[in-house]
């Protein structure tokens, strides 16, 4: 069972930086799988086209890491080696069949790379030749199956709602930290939501006020399809657990309405000083 970990370690940052060069749709998150942490790197862009009938087969392959830490995750130098193996694997598979690399999963000292491929003929032999020739010291896995619905991508690699909420909040908090905010001082956190109807906005504003938010229902949005804007404000500390709880609660309630959650922002307090 996949449990979300409100934790990031250097492996996510390194893998994400490497992936950004390939596509802007790559993103990463940490989760707990069973009793160990794992890192998932996924190309979010494929969700819009999944399943792609031209690639009906799932190929999962990758090496067992030689150098792992106490969390059963590879160290920095080993990650670079695993990236080299990934590049080589890409080249070898390309020589055999059309493919889409949709994600990677690093867990329990193993780095598995997930592909959807057009054909499986010759793939196993090509990968085995690559490891035998170039990486004889590494043990490796090769698994293939039909997955026309792309269920592995959609239900395993692609982050669930809780994960996506955390990823979204983490990016905003990271920007504040990068700009010198120590996040030690509470401040007004502002949430922006658009509604199709004024009655929907008013009903949700009532819910938000009951939860301690200030709600401004006088704003008119610039969207003709969602003309009613709601600004929510709450004086709180910008901490991951606090923000995650607030955003998850708001998004859960918003499912009852025809609305668009725009996001949240908070003023920068450099060094944590007012």
C-alpha cells in the first residue's frame, strides 16, 4: 500500500533536475511503500493522453543499486550511475521498438524504469546484452505485460490527490525559502477560488468562515465562465502540515460546487522578520 510521506530527501531533487532537461512535465514525490520510503519520478503530461493505444505493453526494467543508505535509497554517486544506465537502456530499447518513458521508481535499493512500448519482441534480449556488456556488476530486473489501459501509470506512478496537493504546496513553500523566508512568522495566507454562480460562492464562503477564514465575496473575476471570485484569508504559519490540512479541506469541500481552485499565496518575510 502506498502511503504519502511528508518528506523530501536529496534523491528527489537530483532525479527531478535530470528530468527537467527532458520535458517540463516531469515531477517527483516521496512516498512510503510498506515500511520503506520510495521516490517516484513521473511525466505528468501523459495523463492527458493515457491510454495511448500505440503503446499497449508495459516494460519495467532497472538495476539493483550497489551503494545504498540506511533508508534503502542510493547515494548521490550511485544515482549518477543509475542515470547513466537509464540513458543506455533508452538507447538500446529505441533500437528495438518505439517507446515512451513515463516514470521511474526508486525503492529498496532498486531503480525501476517504466516504459510503454509498441512491441516486446527482442526487448528482453537487447536489455540483457546491454547489462552483460556494459554493467556486468549490476543485477537487474526485466518485466513485461500487456497494459492497454495504462493502469500502472494512472494508478501507481501518477500521484493521487493527496500527493498532488502536497506537491503543489511544496513548490510554493520552496519558492519562499529560496527568497530568504525562514517561515518562522505567521502571516495572512490568501486563497483564490472562482465560481460559476454567486449562490455557490456564497455557500462556500459560509463554510470557509465557519473554519476561521475571512471571506471576501465582492471580487469579480476576469473569467467569463467563472465570473464570481472568492478571496479567503487566514492568519497562520506557513508550515507544510498546516497548509496541507487547509488546502485539502478546502479542495474536498469545493467538490460540491462548480468551481476552480486557483491556489494560495503568502507575503514574503525575509529572515522571518516583520
